[in-house]
C-alpha cells in the first residue's frame, strides 16, 4: 500500500465529489482520503444518496466496507451502522441500495474502484474469503495486546480481517475515556486510521476528531497518545504490526528503520548473522539509539559511552568475539 503520508486530515474539511467512474451510477459521492497513484488503490468516505441503487457485480480489486451512518441494503439483508464486509477481487456482491441514504467507508486495496455488473463470481475469485459481520453488536472488545509489546491498558480492539500471508489486519479500536500512553511509537508497516466517533490526541499532530484520518508509512514517529472522552476508529496495517516504543521525538524514519534492524539483532542474533554477515567474521549489530543516546541524570556514565574516532574500534553491543583481522 504505497501511498503518501497523510496526517493530520479530517474529511469534514472537504466537500463530496460526484462519482463518475463507470458502473457506479448516480447518487454516489465521495471524499478521497488516500490514493496510490500507481495502482489506483484508495480509501474513500462515500455518501450514498437516498434511493441509490447499484446492480449485482464485482470489483477487480479486493474491497472493504464499513457502514458509518444509516443503512445499506445488500440483497435481502440490511447492513446497519458498524457492519463490516470484506470482498475479494472478483467476488460478485448482491444488489446494493440505500433507500434512506448512508455514509460508508470504502477501501479498494489492490486496484482502482471498479464495478462490473454480474451475478456470478469471476472464475478466479477466491470466493471463500468473503466475510461480513456486525462489528458493533456481534463482536466483543478484546485487550489491545494482539502484539507485544502492547499498547497501554484502555485501548481495545475488534479484529475484522486478517491476511495470514502478509499479516495485514483490519480492526476496530477504541480508547476508553481518560486513556493515556506517554511513549512514542513507530511500526515496520504502513498504518491507516479513520475516526468513526470521538476525539483522540497525538503529540505530533494534536486532536484527531470524528472524521479524522491518517495514512502513515512505516517508521514515522507518533505519540504520545490520549483521549479525554474516548473514541472509536477503524484501523488497518499492511503487514505484521510490531510496536517499537521509545522516547526520542527527534528520531528520523531512517534512524527508526535502523533501530528496527538493531532490535532484530537483539531478539535473534544468529538470524541476524545469517541475514547480514556478508562474509564478515563478526556482524556488528546496528545501533539502537534508545540504548546509546546521551541521557541526563546520575544513571549515565560518560566514561563508558561507546565512541569511535575512526581509529578506535568500539562495539555498542558489548560482547566478546574474536577478530581475525587488524584495525588501523
């Protein structure tokens, strides 16, 4: 999901545009939240006007939808506020309508928005992957510790979709009133969020209100976090979600990426040796700035700080190993 960094943004600040792509008919308006200019993959807030009707058909892209306000009729079923669906590419959905109008969040993940009228799935569609659920009523909130280290208590999730190959996830998350987490975070994956209701606060970007949205590429700092009265949002990641927590608000995405590699070295040095040794007899773990940066207070020993003047060879990882070559 290669999209530019969009943050902060609130869809209440822009106007709807008429959907003019073929297959969607009249009465569908959208606000573009993020777009991959190469593939056409996008996330949109979509207003379906009262009386809107779309015939049965499929998209060339896998798509996800959640009802934000109102009701959507899908065939003979009624999808109410909070209902979520995932449809793989080529999956033929029943006729879709909104007799009284509805607001939905619509995500096309692998290509541009498209609708091919058909009552049959495409021959190569992975139809068994389709699923939908009333996420508000039929799923229980779970602790936010789907990944370790975990977010602070008071941030809960409902898992909506999971890709076992890429580890991509779609989920609802909420912050309870008075939620607060004081550290800074970044991830090895892109992260997306849309505030369905409520306001949260983030140190770098301020308040994120109802309709607030971000698309955040990997390794970008965010946090600390807080929510005074609570909020609920839809979140997505495009790969395995790992929380890299730290307290350095000035670190760059490049430094964060290097620190991620350092943490791989710390967790599994033999795997790291195999990955990046490049025939060197002692692979040096990359620097973890959270461990080596200068800090204030009695706990910091300047005499023991790792330094390198271009001649002295000093390893921050501080373990003994044998050299078979000399250093100038």
